[in-house]
């Protein structure tokens, strides 16, 4: 093959192939060639002569099919016209009868097969368990015999078969896009990251990280205060003042209730809160996220410890042992180890910086690389051993340390980031929009 140019790459299977490698363009062209032939074969199933396997060359005295010769003169349906009538794609996943492709092929073939061709009668034998066939196959549909092949009957048949062929082809393309990872996947999980401790006078920040999800996403933050207000106030090492609440008969008026979920924020992946000393209760956070497919997932419950002390200062804590202890407490007590791999970024689209968050259920070598849409490596963000846990790294289109030092003044467009950790490999798209 000569010298291999590794600057431009194509993704094939589970590896990136250099553009100069003979395999890369072969994979790409071969895939789309097969996809085109699959669409052609599926559409052929909407012609009775094909469904009945009739030879119909139409030359040298061989059979010439009336419907196929005249179909171009009938009404030519379009996808937009069908969509305006709320006739959308045939979703091959919304059935348990068989493989999505087998379902599309069998469904269209059997609907067509119950109509006659110029040689064969319509065949009403089919698997009645196949979804929706009973909707389109009726005794007495014309043409049912070769003698009933005429303009009127074929025109009526055409108005059934051509719309189904369009909708089935859309279902096939949807299947391809879904299996090839070209479409956003429905929401699978939500994980909250953020501060485990909230010192007096400081602001805490939390971020809900969804795995997959079809935009736009709707975020609903909820808080649960833990324990009794007065008990929490006396148990803290410093006395809390509560000037915005009035105590009557031992009851704190206007204090949010304890031990029940309360909505505190919506339509934002982030939530912040200030510990101003007015409420000493520890609390838990959760975020309920719904995507465009109406898939709803509730995050982990995130425990936050409210502290009555001001944050330690570097000048006072000589060896910083208090900060180290707090970090160890976060990791060992309050932060459960993740149970699965995941990676996501926010914001997306972004300009110029986005944060890539990822979680590892086990230790190992981790690499995260960013590629442009042609497969050229833009930057390697991570290449090091990591313990199990939650991590994040920033990527900047302007370059510098935030992007690993390799990216610089990137143009707007689609970029791919790929994580490899042991046998786990996942790639996702992000959009730079200047």
C-alpha cells in the first residue's frame, strides 16, 4: 500500500483505519451500496409481479406486467404528503414478531402478495401473528385475479402499496441510522456530580449528567431536607441564626418540610445553593430528566453535608490535612463507585469549551481522544491509569491546557470524542457552534 497517512481516518467496525488504507473507502462504499440495494429490494416487494416471482422482462414475447408498466401514470405519493396525513415511517422496533428487517420485508411482501398479478391470483395465506397485516389484507380486495387487472383496480391498489413502500423504506433507513449510531439514543441514566460538603458562607454546585438522551432535555431538580430543623440547629457546632423565620410553639414557620422531595429548579442541568446559615439541615438532591422521546430517568440521590464552619484557609492549615481528610471522606463514604461505564459532555453544542464527564466501574488505562468529522485526531485528552470513580476533563476549541495542548482555533462543526477503558469503547458526537 505504500506509505500510510495516519492524519485522515475512517471508522470501520471497532477501529480507525487510515484513509490511504484500501479498506477504509471500501468499508464506506460497501456499506452504502448494500443499504441502497436493501432499499431497492424492499421497494420491489410492493409490486405484485415481484411478490409472486413472475418473470416479466417484456421482451421477445415474455410476459409484460401491466401494473409495473403503468404505475408511473398513477398518483405519485411523496413522504411529505404522507407525513401531512400523519402516516409516518413503519417503526421496525415496535414489534416482537421478528428481526426488524425481516418484519419490514415480510410485511410489505405479504400485503402485496394478496393482490393478483397478470399471471397469478392473490394469495391470502400469511402469518396472522405478524403485526398490522390484518389492517391491510381483506378478502375481496381488487385485483384478486389476473382477469381483474385493469386501470381502475391497479390505481386503487397503487394507492395502498406505494405509500406502504415509502413508509417501509423510511423504517429501513431509520433502522440503519439507529444501528449505526447516527441517531441520538433515548435517555438511559442520569448521574449527579458536585459538592459533598457545604461550608458556611460558601456556594455549592451540582451537575446532572445524562447518558444519551434525545434533545431537548427537561431537568427537574428536587431536594429533601433531612431531620428536624431545631435538632439540626442544636447539633451543629456553631449556633445558626434564622432571621427569616418565626418560631411559634416550637414550630418553625415557612421552613421547608423535612423528609419529603421538593422541586427547587427546572430546565437546567446545574443547580447551586448558598449556605448562609439560615438552615442547618443536611439534604439530598436528585434530578428527574425527560428527553424528547418522553423517556424519563431519575438520578442517584446525592447526599450533601451542611457544615457550620467556614472553609479552612491555606494559611491556617499548614499541611492541608483537613482538606485531605474531607477529600477522603468524599471518596470513601459519600461517593459510591459507579456500576457501569458512561461518558457525556455538556454543554452540547458548545463554544468554545465543553466538559466531558465519564465514570469508570473499575481501574485501568483510560484514553480519551477527539477527532474531527473526517476521522483526523484533534487532541488526546487523557492517556493514563485511573481508579474506579467519576472524572471530568475540559475540551476547548481555542487550544491550550484545557484541551490537552493540541487543539487550536477549531472551526465550527461536528467532532467525535472516543473513550477506551479496557474492553469498553464508546464514541459520541459534540457540536462546536461559533
